[in-house]
C-alpha cells in the first residue's frame, strides 16, 4: 500500500468504521477507486488484528475470481497482491453486468456475506459494481443495502455523482460516509476492461483439463 496515494479522508474512515462495523459496503462509479479503497481498508483492519471478509461483487472487473462471479476471501493478516488472485468461495451469476441479472446478483452477494459471517469475519467488506445510474441500478443498490443491513455505506465520488442515491439512503437513516476519489484512480477504456476480463479468465482456467464422459 506504500505505492498508492491514500487521501486523508480514507485514513480517517478506516479508523472510524472499524469501531462499529460488522458489514460495510463500498459504492462508486466505474474507475472511482473502489477496489483500491477496499484493499486499503483490508490492510488497515488486519494490521489491527481484525478478521476481514472481502466480498468482491464487481462482476465485470472482478478481483478475486473470474468475471461473472461473486467471490469471497477472508484475511487474518495484511495481504499482498498475490493473495487476491483467488477466492475461498465463488458464486456464478452468469453475466459481466448485473443489468438483467439483478436477482442473481443479489442472491450471490447474500450467500457470500452469509459465508463470511459464518467463518467468523469481524468485518465483512463488500466491493460493488460501478453500475449506479438508472432505475435498475437504484433498485439493485437499494435492495443490496436492505438485504445486507450494513452499518456503513462508504461512497466514493469525484463530485456529487452519487447524491441521487445517497440522499435517499440518509432519509432512511442509513449511515453514509462520503469520500473523495484517489488522485491515482485510472480511467480505463472499454478495450482495456475487456482485456482485463480475458486475462482473468485465462488465469482461472489455466489448470483446467478436458473431461470426456461416455454414456
């Protein structure tokens, strides 16, 4: 984490949330730095001796497993980059975007969060997709929050692009923390995002073998 520009408000929220959080959800647009924030929080919390369950539900740009899946990994000590290369558990959703797969996405996230709690995670951290605009995105995020009952909703925004969601959550008495994006957040092209997915598939299926069955 020493090579990453960490904003001061990120450092403050790491200490603030660990005091009362059991479930924490991170939302933000595409390329806002959600995964970087999650890795920072995991590092800070595990340094403090907290057992952290990381639920990766970014279907299109997944960190733990192949695209179109929701993954879970539990960390007891500060991880290095290689520790994010695989998941303890994976749930297949079936698409690289939650649009049109809202029920499947919600179901997968709930299963992974439940597994995290069953495995004794003191904090379960959910990394979400950048799908935040439009009616379907609002429905997905709202039901995600109502289903999981997070103690903290951490929102990453450059300006006010998430306010159409956040003001509604606050009216329903959800605890919302607003953070600025890292200066090192990189905007990736559609081609770069597609290349990333291909590499993730290759890595996951690298040791796969063909099984032929005769009936």
